[in-house]
C-alpha cells in the first residue's frame, strides 16, 4: 500500500501482516462456500440425513464467524491506517513549526548583538557599503504574514543589514525561492544633504524586485505600491512597508517604544535645569497644556511628527513630566 510505504519499517510489516490475514480468511471463506454447496446438494438428494444437516449447520456457523472476524480486522486496518496518516500529518506539521521557529530564531539572533560601525567601502558580497553610511537610530522592523507578527528586528543593533537567501553573505537569511541571494540592504545614513538622516532601503538588483509603500502622515493612508529601482536608496519613514519578490511577508518600519522612551528620558534629564513653564490654562485642551509643559523644540517635534510618532512622543513626554513633578514634590518634602 502507498500509505504504508511512507511509514516506518514496523508500520509496513504490520500492514502487510494484516493484508495477509485478510487474504487467508478470504481463501477460507471460498473453501467453506464450496463445501456448503456440496453438502447442500447431498442434502437435497437425502433430506433425512441428519449428519449432513448437522455438518452443514456447523459450516454455516463457521463461515459466519469468519466473516465477522474479517469485518473486525478490516475495521482495525482502517483505524491503523488512519493512525499512521495522523502521525504522518503531525510530523509534517511539527516539521513546519520547527522551520518557522528556526526562522524566528534567525531573525532574533541576527539583531541581538550590537555590531560595530560598518566602514564605508566595505565589500559585502556584491554590495559595497556607501560612503554616506553613518550613525544609527532606534527603530523596529516588524515582519508579518497574514496580518500576524512573526518577528521583530531591532534596527538599532547595526547600521547596515543585508537580507537575502545566501546565509553566508547576509545578516538576515530568508528562504523564499523568489528572493535573491543578496536581495536588499537597509542602511542608516544620509545619501544627500537634501535628504534626511535615517534608515534607507536599497534593492541590490534583485531578480524579482522589491516593492515599497509609504504612509502619508496627513491622511494616514498608504501611497501606491511602487517597485524600487536597483541600487537607489529609498527613505524608510515610520509606517513605511515593503515586500520582497513574491514572498507574502510584509516588513513595516515602526518606532521602538522602549528605546524612544529611554531617549526622551535622557534628553529631558539633561535639560531639567531649564525648567519649562508649568502646565496651566483652564481653557486649554490636553495637547496645549502638554506642549506648555515641554521645551519649545519638543513641542515643535509634536506638531511636525506623523500621527503614529505623535502618539508615542506625547505619551513619553507626559510620563516624563509626571516624573519631574514627583521629583520636585519629593525635593520640597525633604
């Protein structure tokens, strides 16, 4: 049987034995059927022969028992086959699960260590690190599939990431068949003075391309999906997302909430001597009052940021203002 060949050696032998028993029972039933016909003929000739009648009754009983036994063995065979199929399916699902876990580990392990700055001009396979690479900032690359997050990459761990299929030439290995060996680079820097300092995506002349969508901070909607030109840097603002080749995985750039909070705490602790005006104005709304409690440059950042960034920044600044008030109160008590 085809199913048994996919099983283990023990499964193959057991199924063969069951089939052999069923064949033997079929042969026995055929033999008994012939004996029944012979006895029935003899009983027709001599209806009063009790010996033949008794023997015929016994043979019919044996045939009935064999049929019942055969039916039970067939049912057991079907249960056994179903069990083998279930085990095979479970093994396959476990294998797929293990592969997904390995992928998650490869994503997380690739961004757990803080790497040294990448020198300009360094050769990484077919990619040469550009001379505009510098610094790094806190951001996360959210990897999702079917609207479910499957991994998060901390971009602040490196200033240069290579994504692709050839493990020895990339920082983040990918396995989809349509993805090139070195598919894209994600670099922190400033390609030109007219462009902002930040994270940039570069398609490394991939076979099946890279596709990007930008989030409009005003309308909170995404731009039309566009294919990246090879070797051209594309700015990755918060909310922008991209896909690689024919893979269904979506990569979305988001701020790192924990790191951004730490950055704001550091920023405000360094400027705590220049105390902001107290939160006042009974007719002010919460945002206006919050801006009054912050240094001018931070209020400007709130006005110029996107809705997603604004929510993060206002939340962290509010926490910081509350922390300052508590510290001030503790100082007065002492």
